[in-house]
C-alpha cells in the first residue's frame, strides 16, 4: 500500500478513535446527566421528605410546647388558688385568734374589774362596820353616862331629901316606891349598856381577828398554788405545748421498747393531774372568799330582810309585785349585754362557783348590823326603856318630896300644885318626844332587791363550806 492509503487509514483510524472517544464521552456525559438527574430527583425527594419530617416534628414540638404551657398555666393557677386559699385560711385563723385574744383580754379585764370591785366592797364593808360600831358605841356610852348621872341624882335625893315628920302614908309609900323603881330601872339600864358596849367591842375584836385569819389563809393557799406552778415549770412533767424537738429529746431519753407509750401516757396523766389540782385549789380559794365575805352575811340579817320584803309585797299586792319584777328583769336585760357564751366562759375562767355561791341574795346589811339585829337589838331597846322609866320614877320621887315640903313645911298649896303641874307638863312633853317616830330616809333605789339570774354551778366547781365562821355568840352576847 502506498502512503496515501496508509495515511487515509491512519486518518480513518484516528477519526474512528475520536468518534469512539466522543461517543464514549457523550455516553459518559449522558450517564452523568442521568445520574445527576436521578440524584437531583432523589435529593428533592429527600429534601421534601426531610421538610415534611421537620414540619411534623415542629408541629409535634409545638403541640407539646402548647401542652407544657397549658400544664404550666394550670399549675400556676393551682398554685395561685392554693396560695389564695392558704392566705384566706391564715387570715381567718389570724382574725379568729385576734378575736379570741380580744375576748380573753376582755374576760381578764372584766374579771380583774370584778375582783377590784369585790376588794373595794370588802374594804368598804369593814369601814361601814367600824362606822356603825362608832355610832352605836357613842350612843350607848352617852346613855350609860346619862343613866349613871340619874343614878347619882337618885342617891343624892335619898341622902339629902328628908320628908317632913307629919307626912302621910300615901306620900311615904309613893316616895319610897318611886325611888326604889327608879334605882331598879336605872341599875338595869346601866347593866344593859355595859353589856351592849362590851359585846360590841368583843364582836369587833373577833371580826378583826377573823379577817386576819382569812388573809393568812388566802396567802397560804396562793403560795401553795404558785409553788405547784413553779414545780410544773421546772419539773420534768409532760407539757403538751412544747415543740417537737423538745418532745423528741424527752422521748430519746427513754429506752425503746414497750415502756415508751406508757411512759409518755403517764407523763401526760401526771401533767393533767397537776392542772386539775391547780383548778381545784383555785376553786377552793374562790369558794373560801365567797364563804367568808358573802355567805357569812346571810344569817339572821338576811331573814329579817326577807321578812320585811315579804310584808311589803303583801301590803302592796301581788299585781304590783309582778309588774315590779318584770320591769326589773327588763332593766337587768338591758344592762347585761354579755352573751351566754361570755357567761359560760367567765364561769369556766372562775371555775369557782364564786359568783353563784349562796342560795339567797346578798343582803344589804353589814356584818355588824346583822350581829346587832340578831343579838343586841332587844337589850338596846330594853336599856332605853329602862332609862326612860327610871328617869320618870326619879321625877315622881322628886315630885313627892317637893310636894310634901311645900304642903307640910312651907304650907303653900299654890307652890306645891305649881311644881306638880310643871313636872306633869315636862313628863308629858318628854313622853311625846320619846314616842315620836324616827326619821325615815327614803331610798327608792334600795327599796327592792335587784333581779338576779340563777345559773347552775359549773362542772368541777367547789361549793363553799361552812368551816370558817365567826362565833359571835360569845359569853357577853348570849
């Protein structure tokens, strides 16, 4: 072959090779494009799938976040409601506590006020006893002095007065009888006055000693109560108002076992026993006070007051008495503003039955006046009557003596009758003055007793005993 053929064949080979290479590159390009297209489609699918997944995830997260937010809102709402409820409960408890403390302060202030009033009334009663004793003592000292003077005048009449020799038997008998009766009645009046004065002095002496004994007994009882309180505070008794840490410390001191509950129960029972003993002692002190300063004024004096009130009510009629009681109850209802709860609380605070201690109302008489009405009223009236009769008899004796002297010695009937008339007029005037009624002091506010409420004794209270009383029936007053 020539070179042109070779060249042509070479060119053809090259062209075929280029064509093959071009075809190969074209195929590769087509394959690459197809791969890229498939990869792009798969990438789009994956991207779409990922987008959908992300959308679903975001949706779930959004729903979960909404649910969490709702739960948080509900929890905040519950916490808010709980805090509001707790605040309301705390506020109610605080208000109730303040109200309870305020009531306790009112009860304590009222009890202290009543105790102060009772103390003032006791002091006023003792002052009234002393004042009445002073008045009665001065009255009968004056009567004793007057009777003694009249007795001395009678002695002077007997010694100095001599009847004329020719005096008749009628004048002699009248003179001797009047002088004897004058001496007898004046002597009885002097003896009664001495007895009354001595009895009053003995009563005041015994009354003072008794008051001192009452004070000493109260001091001893109060000292015993304070010693018990100090023993409870310093001792190892179970106190239910201590903290949990203190109770745990007290429980840890006891070895574990079966004895722990019984030990704590025994401690609590011991503490309750101590408290009950203190309450009983407080009730005993209050009943002791009530018995000494109230019940001792309820003897014959109260019976006299009740008799007077009964007679007065019988005279005025039942209708007026019913109206009076109804008006008194209405006034008492308006004055008494305490509720039944307050009264029950005061009864529990006193625990003591000290306000409702007596079976009758407290009389308006003092102790000295009751003693006077019971023991010395009749001797006093008798002494006064004997003084009047003795003085009158002495005037009769003087009249007989002067009449005999004027008629027999001086021979003057005018002088005798003048003297007798003057003595008769003086006796008449003296009798009228002596029979005049005593002045009455009108006190309508004390004419009727104040209405009182009767309530049963509180549980656990101690009724007043009758072991502490003054024996006023001594030798001079019997």
